[in-house]
C-alpha cells in the first residue's frame, strides 16, 4: 500500500548515467513533487542502501545538483574508486514555492515534512535496495545548506549526518536572494535561525560539518555560526576554501560531503 496517491517513476530504458526521476503526489505539498535520484549499480542482494539527500538553493529544482553540480558523476567516481561505499543520492525539489521555500513548514504547505518524510518514503517504496533501515544523511548548498542544518537539527533521530556548503544561517538572509517578502512565508515554527535549532537539540545532534568560500557573501555568517556553535560546545567541523557563492565551488567540495556521510553512515 503506497503512502502516495500517485507515483511516477522514469523508465529504465530511457535513463542515463544512473539518473532516475520520480514524481509523487504529496499531501504536504498539496500537489506533486519531483525527486532526481542517482542509483548506484550494486549486487542485487545489497539492502539498506543509505540515502543521501542533497538540497538545492534558491531558483533551482530537483535537477540542479545533477545538471549544474554533476553530483551523480562525483558520487560514481568516488564509489568506483572505493573512496565511498554505494549509496542512493536523492535530489528533491524544494517544493517550488516562490524563489525558494526555505524548506520550512508554511501554514498552507509543509516543505519541511516533504523533505523529512515524503522523500525517504517515496524512495523506499520505489527503489530496490532502499528500506526503512536505510541510513539517512542530509546536505545542501546555500538555501539548501540552511535546510540541511535546520531539518537535520530538528530531526536528529532521523539523520546520521548533516553537511552544508555556503549556507544561509538565519532566515532573514533569504532577503538577499528571494523576491517574496519574508512575511509571505507564514512560517509555523518560531525557531527559524540555525543556531537556535541546534541549541534546542544540542544533546542529540547528528554529526555536523559545513564550509564556506573565502569570497562568499555568506562567509561572515558562517564564521559567526562556527563561533556560536563552539561557544555552546556543539561538536562540528567547519572549513573554509577558496571560492565564491557559485557552482564551481559546490561541484568541487561535494566530495567532502559524500566522504563525511560515508564515515557517519554506520
């Protein structure tokens, strides 16, 4: 019995480079949602495949991590070299609200539960090797980094690890990117800044890493988050690399995310 009224999965005969596309009707979205998937070639008997969820930034959709970031190519290269073990890479849309939903629970649509509940459930229902015991990790870039830190922090029992690149760290920073006034988001929860969520759940947090480019406009925000987490004794890894708020940076440093997830999955 499916949890979704409709499920559409791409035909393997027309798929390319291990990419698969899934569209489901979600009660949380009050409509359809898309997920782009990279499915590794594995032995048929291999089960409980980990699911690594990658969240895109503003303006993007489910295709962004693959078609702008080459996430599936990076993942396959690392798997083929034995640097990471096989895992499903899940790249969902944010729900396509405005310039970016923020991956938050709005009053009319729950973009947080779309990611936390619907995406894993849809994969478990449709993809061989994925089960209810599959370890979950969550990462993202920019708005997606914000989503990963927020959702991972709010749901520490669900995720083994969190990784963020060039993350928005406070909801108010969304004004630098989106057209919609922030009051239009009609957010359900009071805690909408990363540090508040992490502090609230600090005793049970998954493993956390995040990084930012030295030419990124969000660099100071990420440095501040690092300092705040350190002051609260929240264990984490923070790194800075050369680069800006741009795809070449995220293409390069996705490796750190996938290797981190591989270490934390057990």
